[in-house]
C-alpha cells in the first residue's frame, strides 16, 4: 500500500470535499499517548521501513509510526480494497447503495497490483412501509431479532430468494419464511435430481438437507396460541398430540423448537394486536349455523370433512357467496370474506389458517366455545380486548 500511496490517494481525492482533501491520508495514525485516531495528513513515508510520519496535533512534533501492528487505522474508502488484497478475496456481495464504493475499491485494488473480486450487487432491504432500512431511523431488523422468533434456516431462505429484488424485512415476514422453509424441505425428498438442485434447501444445507418433517406449520401454532390465548408451550403441545398422538417432542425436535418460537412470537407480536369486534346480525346467523354444523359432525371427522362442512355454511349465506368462483358441484363458491369474518370474530385478527385444519387440531368443542363467546359478546367486550 505504501508503494502505491500516491496512486491510491489520487483515486480517492476526487471523491472528497475540499476540506477533507487537504488533510487526507489513507492511513490514520493512532496516538500512542491517548489511543485516539488522528485525522492528520502524512508528511513523509518510508516504503522500505513500512512507516509514515505525521505531525502530532497536540504537541506539533513529528511522529513516525509503522502501518502494521495496530498502530494505524485505514480510511474506510481504502480499507475495503486493502482487505480484498490482503485476504485474497475473489467474490464480494454488496447492496446497490454501495455500487460507487465497489467501483472505487476495485480501482484501488488494481493500483495495488491485484485483481478485484467478482461481485454481485443485491437490492436493498425495506421496512413494512417500503422505506429503506436505516440504523439512524431504527427501522431495521437484525439477525438476532430474527433468530429470536425463527430458525437460522428460515433466515437463510429469506436471503436466498430473489436477491435482485427489493425485500421488505420486518417481523411480519418471519412466520411465512418459517413455513416456506419446511415446505421446500418436504418437497426436496419427493423431487428428482434436477429439481433438487433448484430447491433452496439444497443450497442452504450444502447439498445435504436434513430429513425433518413438520406435522404442524408455524402459522397454525400461532393461531392455536391466539385461540387459546396461551404462552405455554405445553398447552400447544397438548393440541398437537391430541390431533397427532404419534408426534412427540422426541420424535419431532424441529416442531418442539418451532413451538417455543411460536410462543415468543405470539407474546410479542400477535397478542398485542388482537382486536375482536361484535358480530352483525348476518354474522351472528352464520356463527349460529356454523356451531350447529360443527355439533353435527361425527367424532372422527378429519380436517378435510370439517373444511367441507364449513364451506357449506359459508355458501348458504348470500353475503358470502362467490358466484364467479363456483365449486366442483357447480354451486357458488365461498368468498374470502367469510373466512375473514371467522378470523376477526373468533381469533381477533385479519388473517388466519385453513379453518378446517385449525378446528381439527384445536378441537371441535373448543371451537364451539369460541363461537359461544363471540355470540355472547365476551370476546369483543372491553375486558376481553384489554386481556388480549
């Protein structure tokens, strides 16, 4: 670097303002007296000795310091290129906001007689409103934040997908990423070789994805927590084992990890936002009809038959009929508004799970209890809203 000092300096100076140019040096000496990084110009340098000489701003004396051994700090514009050269970096990823810095560092790298690494420029991360994530604004989501609520693999999947597209990175995307990871993992073992290579989990696990199955998705665990208003992992496991007795903590450690993630996520993000509302007359009729339908189901009804029964309730009300989307039997389909109504009245949220699967795991009797509470106004009362 010392040998190419002048060339490097000439590359960097045009990118600086007039005042900064006057004192610029790629090396910032660290005061041996105070440990402070000194932004002072270099008045001399000895390439053979590997030293620079500068004027101490406090004493006015000339001081000489080696550029190695932690005696200087590299200016950031030069530091990136120096790392490339020193470490032999041959591939570098950077966000689009660093394009100019990549160009500058590449010029410095060439000036030092090295080849700049091949690069990949990715799009920026945005917050939930579409604004660029910024440390100063505090609208970011750190790696540690993500890993408090979902697995490292789910974060790897989020990073892997569509690297050239701007991504909204905020807490609401975590449950979907957690479920998508296991969807890809489940699909992997049913794919041929060519499709496996296109599956993200092949890359996330360096060609050796684990054979883990997830009997209950993360989103469903969140809705079970919401319906039961619980932050107890044992209660969530109770719902799971009642529905799938063969599934245990020992047989499905991945699910056990996800249960604990779900409890934490529910407490921090779902519970504070739960808002129940009172049912209008048509909605009360629909809830009453749904309650009667659930009561008439056989004790061994599975998720699919429950979903069909719920579907029939929805399309029996003109408000919820989707005439542009007929069912297999030619009768009107059911609008998404019907299920949104169930989520809002019974779970206190705008979105939710496939309702038949939810009832199968949560329990028919327990779901009827939610309906009874909604019809009595208990869920939408001020006390219920205050308790979450």
